[in-house]
C-alpha cells in the first residue's frame, strides 16, 4: 500500500472514530436527534446524486422516501409485521414502483423528465394523504414502536429504544448505502453511467442499453430513498404526508448542487453544511427556502463544481506549488542561500 492509500485509510479511520464518538460529545438528546436527521438527509442526497450520474434530474425523490416510510409504518402498525422485514418490503416496494415508473418516464429527457417526477412526487404524497386505511390519511400513522431489538443468543442484545441506539442504527445503514452507491459509481457500471450522462446518443451508438442503465440507476436511488424514509419513521415514531413535500425534493437537489456532483463526497458535504445552516435558521424558518435559493444561485454562478470541486482545485494547486518548490529547493541548495 503506497503513501496515498495509507493517508486515505487513516483519514477514513479518523472520520469513523469521530462518527462513533458523536453520542459521547453530544449528550443532549435534541442535538443527537438533529445529527441523526442529518445522516438521513445525507442518504437522501447521495441517492438523488446517484440518479443524476446518468444525467437525469429528479424532483420526486421525497415521494419515494414517503413510499418507504409509509409502507414500513403501515406494515408495523396495521399488520404487526416486524421492523426488519417491513424495512425490506418497503425497499422492494419502492424499487418495483421505481422500475415501472422509470421504464415509462425515463424515455423523456431534460425539463420534461423533471416535470414528470415533480408531478409523480406530489401524486404519491396526495395518495397517502387521501388513503385513510391503512395509511391514516392526512393525520398519518402515529405512535410507532421503535425497531425490534437485535438479539444474538448467548452474546448480546441491541435495543433501539433510545436516541443513541437509533443514531448508531442510522449511521450504520447510511454508511452502508453511501458505500454501496460509491462503489457502484467507481465500478464499470459507474463508467457507463458517466458515458450516458456526457453523451447518451454516442453511448447508444456503441451498443449500450440506455434504458436499462437509466432504470437501474433510478431504481437503486429510489430504493435507498425508501430506506431513508424508513429511518425517518424510526427516528420520529410517526409519519405524515406533510413531511414529504416538493420543497424537500428540491432541497436534495440543492444539497447536490452546492456540495458538488463530481463524486459522492459532494452531496455528503452539501447535506451536512446546509443542515447545519438550517438549524441556525430555525428562528426564521419561513425564510429558509429563500436563503437556500440564494445559496443555490451563488453556487451555480461561482462554484461550477460545487464546494467539493473548489476543494479539489485548491488541493491540486497546493500540490503543484509544493512540487515546484521541492524541485527548486534541493537538499544541496538550502532555501537561505537562494534567498
């Protein structure tokens, strides 16, 4: 393993240690709950970004989070199905719906696809709001129990009845989802996604199945959005249609645009920074969309690669400068003699 790989591995270990110690530093349950929601938004931002790797922009992402949350909540509250089985069923249900809808709508491009997903997200929210049984209508589903404890006979049992345990559950599932999407993006499949985004006509001319790959990215992204919706219901203990509005779908796009879409770290950074800003804006919550809109405009005009693109540019320039200085200043020619 070379020096660069060692540095990356060390950085990842430090970040994991920090994430694991968050409950130690933030003993206030409200603050820990906010950080848990930040992790859920990270998963939603990354799953939205994953769909965008094929060049498609969706404004209906909150709708698939609603599918995951509502299906899981209904199975638990109305039919007595266990938390983990309901989570799996919710993700599969979102994947099946995404496959059907994606196969129809992904034939259109650009603004037409954006409008179609916008309408889709609103239709999903309205349907759940109008469906009293089993989804509770406009009131939603209340007083959901925490996820069932995981028991390993003879060793230990993990109970998810506290904010701390829910934080670790959200952390593990969010990291799993982010890693899976990151590895897919770095795989040959991800290279195909990039080719489709850059020149879909050219990709199709060399034999790439455009619809197949676009639907694949759409289904995977929507399934992880559904996972985020399930984690949301676990954290809140209830679910209502008002939690999955168009503005939420727009926020996920803002996270990606501000953070940058170059790699998976862009939406992660965007989601974390803007969620922190959202907490500071809580006293003037009604102005939050205006502030986010201004930030989006500034990012589009000034940060073409987002914050992560700016960081990469500065990093490369610093490295280039260091290389030039190292070539100019040799061990046999000290800096003092040069000056």
